[in-house]
């Protein structure tokens, strides 16, 4: 995608003056979200875990198009690192209005074969990391106004697990449903909304549209195709924007009918 793809020419820039933080934002769905929020006018900080090159390239792309972006190295399993990254981004950008909890892992295996270390890492990133990032981010929200948005990328697998081997992943994403509802109650009095976006199959390097399981996935869907990452980013952009002010505590499927 070229730098012109994040230009403001095709956007109303509804997030102008806002600052966003995206965990796991250097590739796939996360990178699409970073691009979309930047296109809508937000300054965007995002994390990556180990590979700096694509993260720096994405930040440079956004800057070249006239936006503002910060690429920060932080593992969402490391509470101190992710908290420091969020606090640092808020200082650098001058504010923080939007958090997108996108970082996640998917470790598959039937119950007898899942190592406890894999279980612990899944929960550390997919659940504990979401709580830690939210706890850190909301300390910076609502200052100078009541605007605040927390959006987590969950999964349709919180509602439907048609194959063996998905129990740990499904558990972690089901936990986000309950966490979203509870956080919405906690943060509603401060004007902060909390929502959960639940994609189905999305065309990324981790789950390509021509991959070995694609045909089986499509056979379970009302729409027999993978989503494009930009489609997920579009729903995130709506929840991050001013028109979604009455949407909170919701888990919204964007799965082509996978869970229908």
C-alpha cells in the first residue's frame, strides 16, 4: 500500500486532534487499523514485538502522507513494557483518546497436547495484556473532555468453535466478551466506551485466503470469502469515531456469517 493510501483526501478526518494507541500494529489487521485511524486524522502510536523493519516502514509511510505515527517496541505479555509504552506515547502525543487492543496469539492443540506454558502465554497476551493496556490507557483518557474509546479485537471463535484444537484460543476470546461488559460499566461514568470487534477469517499472512483451511472455513460461512483487513479496520474506525458514542459493552461480529 502506498503512502497515498493514508492521505486525508478521501477521508473526513473525523479523528483530527485525537491520539490513538494500537497494540500489535505493525502487520495484518493491526497495520490496517493504524492506517485507517491515521487516514481519519488521528496521531497513532503502535507496538511491535520483535521485527522493527515493517513497523518503522509503516510509521514512515504515515509520516510521508502528512500524518503522525510512533512505532514502539513492547511485548503485550510484559505488563511493565506495555504500560511504559502507553505512558510514553501519551506524553509524546500530548494526549490519548483511543486504545485498540489488537495484539494476540493463537496457539492451537487438543487438550492433551497443550503445554501449560502455551496456555499461560495465550492468557498473558490475549486477556491479561488487554486488561493491563486498558488500565494504563484510561488513566490518560477524558482529560480536557469526556472522549475515550477502548476497542479490543476479539474473535468469532468466542461464539463458535467448529473444530477440535481451538479450546484455549476460544477461551481467551470468550473472556474478552465478559471483560468488555465489565469495563463498559466501570468506565461509562467517565464517558469512555468499551467494545469488542469479533472478526472471522481475515486475509493475513497468519490466515491467508488461499491457505489450507480456507475452503473449510468458507463452507461454514454465509459469505464464502475471507475479510480484507481494511474491512475490520472500518468497523474499528466507526467505534473510534464520534458517531458511536452510544455503543458500549458490545461484541460485534464481522465474520461473514461464520457464527450465524
